[in-house]
C-alpha cells in the first residue's frame, strides 16, 4: 500500500502515546492519525477527547483502530511497552519491552507498513536495534527518539542559568538515552557564541566544572524525579517526538540527536546511540561526521559499548 505522506500511526494509547496524539493534533502536523492499543476502548476514548476539541483547532482525521491502520502510514511511532517504575532504570525494562517491540514490528509489516519506524519505548536505543533487526528496513528508516528530549533539557538548563531564551541555545546530549549520556559541551553555543566565550557576559556564572557537573546530573535525573512524583513522563517527550515527526512529514531536514543503528562502529559490531542527524522525508537521512575532543569521544565510546552489551543481552 502506498504510504500517505501525512498519516501517522501511534502504537500505544498510554500517557506518552495519547499526549503525542494531542500534540500532533494541536500543531496540525499531520492530516490523518491512527491510535492503536490493545485496550481499544481506551484508544477510542482518547481519540474522542481530542476530536471534541477539533472545531477549535485544525481539521484532522483520527481513528482508533488495529494494525491495518499502519498499512498506509508514513510513520509508525512505537510508544507501547511496560512503564518505568520508580527506582527502575530504562535498561531494567529491556526484558519486558524487547518482546513487545518485536511483536509490534511484525504486526505492522504484516499490515503492509513501508514507512519509517520511530521508537520511543525504553530502553530506546536497544529497542531501535531490535526494530531494525526484526523489520529488515534500511537503517535510515528505523530511528529512536534518542536524546532529543535530553538535549532540550540541556538547553533549558543552560538558558535558565544564563538568563536567555532557550531558543538561542544550541547544544546536544549524546550517546545512550540513559545514564551513560553526556552533554557535549564542546558543541554548545549561546547565540552563536561558544559557552566558554559567553561566560564573561553572564552574571550568573559559577565555577565551570561545578556548573557542568550539576547540569549533567540534573538532565540525567530529570525523568526519574518526574516518574517518582507522577508515575510517568509524557508532556516533554510528546513535544520532542512531535518535532521529529514534523521534520519527516514536512521535509524540514532539522538536525536532531535521534538514535540511529550502527554496524561495525569503530570495532563495535552492533550498537545504536544519538548523534546530530539530518532528519527528513527519508528518516535519518544523514548522520553528521565530525571529531569530538578526546574526553567527549571517550564518553561516546563508553555509551556505545554499553548499548552494545544490552543489545547482546536482548539476544541480538
């Protein structure tokens, strides 16, 4: 079936899937959206809730259906999976979610899906590899949300510290979406000025190493604090995923730190992690190639190896 350029299917009507559907509807990113869940009644209720606000927004065809809805979708977004519990790491979810993602991928392909898979379910880097291996799709068409949200958290943290608009902050968190991720300070700029050069203009400065350590820890712990208090994260990841969807369906070719699969990466046979990537109609169209400073390069390799170990633990 020929994919519709502006149809998206979301697998999972939980907090993340429903929030993402609402976000896409508000933005008018797509013209058709399908929400798929084993609890059909829940998916139908979420769709109805969003549809009833449609007269106040943009027209959008919405359906609560089965996997047949993936047949002509441009993007299938996988949010379904076991929820991360307070005290659990993302990797703790691996055993439960690898099988879920495997079944979802085969169900989508059985329905004729030929678009781009976007994985959000954690641990997202390992599950991006699982979806890639099970689908047989080209690497560019199986991507994970990766550190897109982590990078937004970094920008917000720096903006708050420097007292500037976060839209003027450009920077990335790289590696695994998890505890081995790290802010790439060598790439961070404020209004086009490298952070080290901007500091003399900032009246909120503290010791550089103290600030960077505090920022990295706050970014890594953000999701855990939210989960501890409210049970799950949904709003920010919904926003981050919607940006990735926009870049694909609108062919925006944004540079985003999405998770992509890597074969034989510097001696690692199979891994997946986030690095600045041009995202467009073809999915992850081009991963940027540049050299990081030795310390950051070492952290990236450590993160890539960690994901590789967990891919092996998942049986791939």
